[in-house]
C-alpha cells in the first residue's frame, strides 16, 4: 500500500479524474482546486483509467457546467464536476434532470455555506442539503482518507445503480487539510469499477444510429406515473452501495458501511452526524468509553436515499437518548434534515413495533460557516442527553443569549493523546509559512512512519494577510478535525503578531515558543508585553528567537523567511535527527523549486544552511518584568459598536461574541476600516513639500487611499501638530487662497510604492529625491499617525469649489479607504475615484469577487461616510446577478422618488414660496451646486413638515431625501461581466434604465486564483488555459455599443487618469445605462505592480487595451458616437506582452506557439483598430424622429 | 578572386564574415538569409546568467510567493507552469540554429558566478555549440578591486571554462585594459583559442527632460573601427590566439582592413541590423573585390600584412605619431 500526503481536494480530484472522460467545471471556493488539479493533469497529458486524457472544460457558470455535464452524459460519456455552495445551487435544475434520466454520474462537493445574511466561503452543509430533493444519492465523508475512498465508491456505485451521486466532504476542513492517507492505485480503481456499468451507460447514449427522444414534455396523464417508475432504482440503491463498499473493503481493507457505529454496544446515549464532525465525535466517544461512559456515535455515510432498515440495524437497541446534529440551518423547520429523517425512521419503526424503545431525540445545529466543533462540544451534547429535560432543539459552538438554544461548553477540555505532537504557526500570507508547513507535513508523512495532519486558516485580507497553520503529527492516526487547543510548539513568524493577537493563548504547559524578531537575544525579553511574558512564565515555556528576515535577506530571498523558520521548527521540535531533517528540507526545496531554476534552489539552500547559527534560546525569567501591556486593537475614540464587536473580531476572539452582539439581518455600519490599524508596510511615502507640484497623481493612484491630498482654509490648521506642514495651493485658480497638504496613513499603507513611481517632481540637484519618497516606517509612524488624525478632521471645502478635472478630483473626499486589497491593486483606485465623484449619493450593487471581499468582508469594511454622515451604501447579492441587483435598486428607488414627488405635489399649494420649484427643478448627480441647493431645500421641507400632523406629511418626511437624485452603480470583475453575469449585464444595458456598470477587468478570475475568463487576452496563460489562450478577448464594449443607447467607455486609470475621469463623469451624467470597462492590473498578471502605470501604458499603446468613449448623445449632435482616444499603435504587441509573466510563461514553454499567438493578437488588434476607426468615422444623417418619439415611454414591454 | 576560407577558433569557415552576437539569434529566417548571403559562422547573443537569475528570482517573488497565501486562491498560475526558467530556451535555440544553418554556431556566455560560468559552458557544449565566446562584460566600479585583481578574476573564469569544455573558447574583450598585450597573453595561457576585439557596451544616454537615464541601443559606425584595427595590428604576431574584429565593420574595405591588421574573422552586426542580410553579400562582394584587386589569392596572404609587425610605416600605429598628425593640421 502506498501512502500519500495530500489534501482532500487533491485526493478526491485524483480519483474523479481517473474515472472520468469529461469534466465540466467553474471555479468556486473551496472546490476550485479540484478542477485546477484536473486541468493541470490534463495539460500534462495524464490519462484516465481508459488511457484517454479527459476533456476539462471551464464554463461560464456552474449552470453552464451543469448543462455541459448533462449533455456529455447524454452522449454516453463518463462525467464529473466539482463545486460548492452557490455553484451547487446554480446546478440544481440540471441535477433534477440528470437524476430524472437515471444517468450514472458522480460529482464532488467541498461543502460550503450558502450566502444568506452574508456570504461565507467556509463550511457547512447548507449547500448539499439544498440539493436533497434532486434525486441524487448524498454520500458523506469525514476525512481526507474517507473523501478519497468515498469518491471512488461514489463513481463505482453510480455505474451500477444509475442513481447519480453527490459526494460531499467539509470545505476547508477536509478539502484543504493535508493528511497522510493510503492512496488508491489505478489497479484498485480498475478492480472496483464495473466495466459492464460503463458499457451499459454508453449503450444508453443518444445516437442517430438508434434514435430516442428524451426530455419530453408530459401532461397530467403521464408525468406522475413516469415519475413513480423510478422508485425501484432507489429501493435497491442501499444494497448496491453496500456491495460496492464490501468490494472496496476486499481491495483496500477499509470497510465502510452506510451507517458506521462507534461506541459501546449497549450505549444509552448516542449522537448522530455526518462529515468531518463525526471524526471529532469518534475521537471523543473513544475517550468517553475509556472514562467508562456508555455512549456511542452513528456516522451517516449515505444520507439519501435514507436507508431506514440499515439505520435501525446500526443503532443499538439500548439507546434511550439520541442527539442528531445537523450542520445546516433551515429557519422555521420542525428540525433540520438529518433530525427529521432520523425521527421519522424511529417513529415508524416504533409504531410498527419493530423497535421496543423509542429514544428521546433532540436535535442540534453545529459548525455553521466552519465554526469549530470540538471534543468539548461533543461532551456537552452527551451531558445534555443526560439531563432530565434536555433542550429539544439546541445549538453548540455559539453563545446564544437571544433564543437561549446554546449548550454550555467547557473549552478547557483537552482529550488529545499526548503522543500526538501539536504545533501552531502564525505567519504572514506572503512569507511562505503555509507553503513550508505543507512541505513539512509531506516530509513527515512521506519520509517517516508518522501520521501527519495540517490545517490552515487564512484571514480575508489580500495584503498583509495573517495565516495560522495547525500541524499535528505522531504515531497514531489523527482524527482531530478541529483546531489545536494546546500546542507544544508555537511559532510566531512576524513580530507584529505579538502586538495584535493573544498568540500564546493555545501554548501548552512547557511549550517551545519560537519568535522571528529583528531584535538581539539580549533585548527580546524586555520588548515583550506583560501578556506575552506572563504566559511564558506561567506555562514554563522555552523561548527561542531568530532574526529570520536578516538570514533570508542575506541569502537573497527578501522577506521570504519560510525555509529559515522551517529549519528552526525541525531543530526545536525534535522529531527527526537534525541532519536528516535538513536533508529532507533541502530535498523538498529541490523538488518544489528545482524546475524554477538553480538560483532559487541555491538561495533557499543557503538560507537553510545559515539558519541554525542564528537561532538562540532566551532564558525565561521566573517572573514578569514588563510593564507595557498589549496596545488596544482599536482606538479609544472608535464608536461603541466597533469597541464591542469589531474589536473582538480583530483580536481573533469573534467566536466568543454572543448572538445578541450581531445584527440579525446582515446590516452593518460602514466606515470601519479606519479603526483597523494593520501597519503592514516596512516603508511608507513621506512628503517633501518643497518639491511638490500638487499634481495629486499619488493620491489618484493609491490603491488603499493611504496617501491623500486635500485643500482647506488656512485658518483651519490652527492647533495642528508641530510636524503638520502645509503649503499654499498654487496650481488651480479656483482654489486660490487655500492651503494644501499630502498626507500618508502610515498604518494603512501597504508600501507598494506606486505613489512614488508616478510622482513627477524631482529635486534638480538630487534627482533620486522626489516630492514623495519611501522611508522606513519606524522613523515616521507616530508623527504621521498624529498628522493623519488632524488631517482627517480638517473641514472639507464645498464640493462645488473643486474643479472636475483629473488633477483636482483627488482633492474631493474619498469615501472608500484602507481596504484589504493586494498591494498595488489596480481595481481599488477606480472605486475610490467613483466615491470621490458621487460617493455621497451612491448605491452600489457589487458582484461577488475581489471587489466584494475587499469591499465587504468583515471584520472591517472600507466604504465610509463624509462629515454629513453620507456615503456609499453597498450590497453584494451573488456573483451572477449584480446587474440585476442594481437594476432592481434603480427601479425600487425610482418608485420611492415617484412617491415622494406625488406627495410633494399634494403639498404644492401650501409650501413656502419658492420651495416647490427648488425641489422640482432640474438636478442631476453631476451638478454639485444644484445638489447642494436641493439638500438645503429638503431640509427646509422637513422643517416645514415637522409641524404638519397628516400621515402624508410623515410619509413625505421619511421619503424627502429621495427628492435628491441618487446614482446606482454596479461593480464587478470580468468573471461577472464577461461570463457568469453577462446575461444580466446585457439585460440591464438593454433596459435603458439609468444604471452604471463598472467592470474591473483583470482579465482572469482573480479572487479564486487566476482562472481564465472570456476577458483573458489571447496568448495569456491562465488556469484552464495552460497552453495559452488561443481565442480573442471578448469585445464587451462593442457588444454594448450595438444597442446604440448605452454609454460605453474603456479606460485605464493608472496611465490615463485624465481619460478615466472624463469617462466616469460622462457616464454619470448620461441619462441611461452606461458600461465602463476598466483595465485593472492584478497580481495574477505576474509582474511587480509598481510598474503597472508603465505596463498599462504599453497595453494602451499596443492596442491591447484601446481607450475609447461611445456616447449616444453625440448622435443627436450629428457626431459619430464613438470617439477613439487611442489612435495609433505606438508600441508592438510583443513589447507589451513580453513584460508580464502570464505571456512570458508561454514563451518559455512553447516559443513557437507564443510567436504565433503574439502575431494573432497583433492581427486582432489591427482588425479591431480598423473596425473602430470606421465606427468612429460614422456620420448619421439627421433623420425624422417620429417613430422614436412615438415609442418613447413604451420601452418596457 | 581571393579565396575567403579562413580558420577561426580551429573551425573551418568559408568566409571570415561572422554574424556577431545580436538579437538576430532569435530570428531564424534572418539568420538563414545571412548564411545565404555568405556568413561564415554565427555567434548567438549572450546567455546572460544575471538575467536568468533575475528572472528566476522574479518568478519566485511574484509567482511563487503568491502561493498558499489566500483562502480562496491557492495560486495564480497553473501548476504545470512551474518549469525551469533557466537556460533551456537558449539551449533549445542553439540546437535549432545548429541544425538549421549549416555554418558553425558559436554560443556566447556572460556569467556572474564562478559556478554559473562553468555550468552554463558545459550546457552549451552539450547542446552542440561549435565554440563558446566568453563575454567578459565586467565594468570596474569597485574602488576596492585593483586592475590586477580584476584581471586575475577574469583569467580564472577563462581558465575554468577552458578546462571544463573541449570545444574552442574565445574571449570577447573590453577595449579598456591598461596593458592589453599582457592580458591577452594571460588569456592565451588560460587555454582560450581566440580573442574578439572588442565588445561594444550599451551605454545609457540621458533624458534631460525627465532628468533620468535612458537606454537605447545605438548601432556602430565605421568610426569605431580604428580602435579595433589598432589593437589587432598590435597583437598580431605577439600572440598565437586567433583574432576577430568586432564593431564598426560596415563595408568591404572595413573588413579588408580588419584582415590586413591581422584578424582571422570579422564580426558584423550593426550593418545587418540596419540593412538586413544584404549587407553581408555587399560586404563580401566589396571585400573580395578589394582583396582580389590587391592581388591576394587567399585570406592567409592578406592577414596581418599591415600589422605592427609587418607594416612598412609601422610606427604610425604608435601614439607618438598621433600627436604629429594633429600638428600637421595647422
């Protein structure tokens, strides 16, 4: 038997790939990786069990993937897919069809929460439970080993039963857990799978040689009977599954049953559940048996069809108290699905007399959105079962002070075997901690007899992210499907964690603690806070330090400290002899990076070799000597909600917050990112006022609003901090007499350097010195933080005073700040600019993707308010429906506007003189002075209404704000606009409604990791386009132009901000739909984004990204609607393409294909240019408008 | 007609005109045209170790560092894209040229580490290079390193490469050595077979509007030739190394002068870059006409006849006369 150390996704994908011919997928967390593996293997030519390379196709959505699956099945192919959550929901209609047609098919679900009050990428079973009516068999697995095995069993049984199978395992917990498992060989699979089943499936295929018709429409006379005809297949399914499981056991020695019972043969208390939680319950039951308890656990493998007989047989007759646990929530239901099945089965058996005792059954929810499920919780459930009057419905894992459903849990309980070693690592996303921990697990799993497990937790930031790795290893199999509570080894890979979290909360007695800090071993102790020192002293920990950053830097690895820390871990954890461990590490470096090139290996090996010389033990004194406590996580002036809720979320203590702390409907305050001080930059931009030319380019390009410029009345700087330098505004006549300052937000800057890159002002005697320069943060942080606080409260000058040109626009207050986007993000500056233009009158409908994660992922969110408390209001519905969401907002809003006007009309005669015209005159969102007057008028109206006692007065009072125009923008990425949401986007444009759509086009699915979209350019390598995309990028703009009534612009802000500001303002002022396609440099392009302005310019100059504006208003002026803002091709397509890894990769891999695709891309650009030139030259003759006039107002039919 | 066959680095060339190291190595069709136009051999552009290292590290920094840092995106590129960003593509190109051109293909190498020089030299040999031209592009900028130390370092590179490979090795030199003959003697002793006179450095220009440096490639002109002729003439007879002149050859007379000063081969780049392969047939035609007109039956007859050892007014090569010449202008 061969052991592999891998994660659940890879284990499952490996089986599914080998047993399939057609794989139709669509990326979705946490299942994307399965599809990516399949794509990689196909790209490498790896065959399936029948010697063919499966076709792996990425569709435009899961709905599309499901359709393709259905079709491939009808053609007689062996088909699989991988999905989760919303993706599964999109597949549902086809799943009913596939099951209804009895097509053998097995799909794999990394179970994930369905978005309700909020999106969550984490695990529960709400997705699979939504599919329980489809007619699919639902097969659950609880560990990486089981996931692999059940995948094989699922594929085998569907061929023999014709009932399609949905195999599910827990997202992240199982899908991303690395574990050492006994791998299934090709021979194992050959023996397991019924080749007759394959033959029979093929024989049912659609072929004109033996034509049939399927998918008929049936009338009341036929449908019902036909539907009932399917029953025998479900009746025999359990038996067939059992047979396959028995055959599987014969091959592998691993015996599964439909229901696996663990525990006392005469147990009186039993819990029932499925998925990874059952592994934790298994471990706990074994521990309780040792304590002499008569308890048991029933693991459900097959949820549907529910095999009642087998269930009853598996449950000991002695059971008196039963707890059924569901990892899903169905509000208002009598109980969650598993509880209902179990209760029904027991009731029936008891009423038939087949079962003497009807156990008392209680049902509980656990683990929603990957909430931890621990042995302590399992014990709490068994305790509850003992109670005279247990809660019939309960929750475990939260503290419910609203409905009082939750069980109390003793979180101190630790039942893990001392033989299992546990290690915790706090790392930064970019420092490679998780990668090297994965490598360590592989070293232990594959190089020793030990069992090993790795689980990785990420926060939701895309820059300066925190990762926590949980590693277990030891001589016993590891069932602990929960995070480590007591770690013998704790490594803190960045010093800032010491100040941010209680990093030693889970350090065990006598733990070894390893710190990476830039301090000498002599000064370390005195630099630690009271909290850290106290734990070290009280738990008698041993403390080791290393300046890993210095070691890595010396080896030429910059901040990538992972191999250095890995060596220290092995040296201190004492699992392998040191030399052996180091040899393994070097081998793993060679294996992982060898193909990248010898230099990468050499530098990593050098880092490994110098690591231990720099590792030092620091003696831990017997008492705490520090007086400094850990700084508060949010500033003292933060609002109450931030203090009470956000602070705990930031400290990693959110799960201790009770239910009552949370809004029940997903409504959260905006403007919270300002309270999360992340301090992730090593260097920040510092302003040199003497050189500054006040161009505001820095503020324009900053992806994090961490450098801003402002003009203000000179008297308002009274009381400013000493270092608060200001200069007179000198560049804009309209702003004469005001003062000017550029301010950095030191704790919010990511250090990307874009601001310095675009700064045009140089010291003529020292050209290295610009008007802003990157400086080490430590020498400026305190001063600039104080300056920032003063800067933020400076009163804004009236909005209408600031000219609407690209140089002055950054002076408007940004209402989007300090997001968690990647350093150098090319998307966020567009959003920030949009909020500067119309933020105080803006409703946003946001598609799921990067922009919804940095835009709306807790703990803090970046959309904020101005001094009047106004700012963007934001909602993310789904990935696919942002345009529809926005359209609905527009329609709903307009109705309220209409109602407000109707009510106003009723008061027309009574209103004070002049107020009615003031409230009804023309006012648009781009007319600042009209907006200001309208707001004043609304205030007057409110004051006037206050005395009126009629219901109409109250209603108008509440709707009065709608008399001021609002702007609705839809924001999303290219995955939304070009693929999954294209239908809705197209419809929104067609509707003619006043709705603006901003496409942040990164040319790949950025959020899920670089899968190709229809926006991916020709010649680029992306996931699912590993050979380089061979087709042209969809011309979304041209499609939108074809309507003739849509404003369309293609923009590129990093290099052409003047054009961008023009286009955004034209779109905003256009009374109808507008589509803005925004070039967004992204880390998925594979280059240093500090060069994005220059690289984007190449994209524009090569016509890879032409700039244009299509304004239907121009038609009525007798002008061509299309204006080409890029005319000539100034650089070659190659000059653009060769600068990005996504193209360069192809050149390295297949130089000839690269040349061909460069030539084809160049040709495509030429053709597009010629077409656009002709379009831009079109002249429409003035024409009679009678038809158009007549049809006006009927456009909604 | 003068017989143009010559020996360069022990290779029998049908013509002394060699396509020098240039971006032309990426353009197979252009090189084929050069061969059709009479090129005797082709030198590939340099395998720059520094560039390979930089690219590997950039990939490590911008691609590998973005793996396993995010819950949703495991990585941003397909896994199968993890392949060597090393010398592979250079070596493949070398093999392609060797199979396609029908004239010797000389690989050029510019290393930065001791290990890099020898490792890549072995790779080039294995890939079938007929010879290796070492590009000692090494600007002295460290005040701690003396010229002696720098020269010793360079000689040790030459020695280690010559020891590692059995194909001939030539060394492309910078014009800036205080004692060129002595250094060339050192090269000879280190095991090289020839020297190329000289490297042309891509010297940055200044962008006065932006107050920064700009990088543009400036093609050579015939005005750069005398420096090379002078060096070849001086070295001819003093060393057994074969010499090639590189830089400033734009006409048949330029090439003839190079031969007369003692060169065995003449590298041409700028003329081909600006004129295309036709430049080579033109230069061949002009050179043959000139040398034939002068009565030489073979290149060997012409080689070095105006070198310092052989020229009737050999002192003209020396600096003293330079001053007199200038005075003569008055």
